[in-house]
C-alpha cells in the first residue's frame, strides 16, 4: 500500500497580511495552530533576511509552542545558522536568499556553494536539525546534496507550476517528467524527497502520484484559498487531493 504524503503548511503569507498594517493580526502562530488542528503534519516558516513576512519573535514562538515539527526555511547565512542552533527546529531547509546563491531556475546552487555549505550543514546537524536542501530537480544538484550528507532534498516545483499557470502544456509535461526523474534519482541515492513552491490542489494531486515524494510544503495557495473557504477547509481539501493522487 502506498505511503501517505506528509503535508507541511507554510504560514509566511499570514505574516505578509499582518505586516501590511503593522499590527499583531492576523497572527501566523494562530494560523499554524489551526493548520495543525486541521491535519497539517508540520509547519514551515521562512525567516528572510529582510523580515518581509515572518519575524524573529514569530520564529521563537513557533519553535516553543508548536506540537508538530517545525521546518525552519532559511538562507545559509551566519545569522540564520546561529538562530537555528539556538531554536533547534525539527528541520532546517536551506534556500537561496541572494541572486548569486541560486541557479537560473531558482533552487539553491549547491554545486557552486559546496565549500561554503559543508561547515554550515555540519553545524545544523550538530544542533539536531534534519537538514533539507531546496534544489532544482536535476542530476548535478541531487548528486551534490547526497555528497554533502543532507538527509533530505526539497525539489523546486516552481518551473512546473509556472508552466501550468501559463497553459504551456508541452513545457509543463517536460517539467513534470524532470521532477519525476529527479525524485527517482534522489530516492535511489538514499535521500528523502520533498517538493514545494507554487503547488495548488491540481498540481499537488498529480505530483502525489510520483511515489518517491514523502512530503509537500505548501503556502501561498493555501493561505489565499483560506480567504474564501477558511484554512481548515483549504487544508482538508489539499489533504484529500494528495491522498487521491497517491491512490489512497
Ligand atoms: N518550499 C520552499 C523551500 C519554499 O521556499 C517555499 C516558499 O517559496 C515553499 C515551499 C512554499 O511555496 P508556496 O508558498 O508557493 O506554496
């Protein structure tokens, strides 16, 4: 029987709405607790260098108050590594923060950044974090992630989702095949395979059919959908879509 996919809910954009007015509402930690109650298997939050959505105090509260695993998305900067060492989230997902840290498509340039990443990954692992690298679904970065000793890769679904959004059917099929190939390659190297960026009900349902994926991290679409149906219903529908795609 196929394994159920885990759903990580990214609550960054609750903080985007809060910050639009500079007050305390809506509270992203309350959204995280609601997401957990609605069946999220984990919560993801990205503390960006410019603090455009999640702030340090949010991260502190998430680390302290959540009853499900926290996935701390972060640039591989000294400031963020030190914070992860202190907060000890369940997982630390390294993402590109600056232009020069990313590949043309948008994943972390693990090949170009190899030497800088080695000591940072070692520090995160020493802090007890499960390290995940957010990379493009291509052979070279996947092989490098395995060489770097990261237990998890999160494959960037942005190019696929963008092609779908623009109705570029052939390009979307090519990107889907690239993701499926990447997932198989990563799993064959012993990596746990996650996916994220730009997923919605339909894309998550389809991608769930690729058996190597273990977890999806989904934010913007769910928070947007929550405006219309509430977070609880949006998460319930996403869970159902992922289960259906997996044949459960
Ligand atoms: N995974 C990673 C590594 C991300 O950086 C993001 C946010 O860009 C997501 C997942 C969630 O993407 P989205 O908000 O488009 O669902």
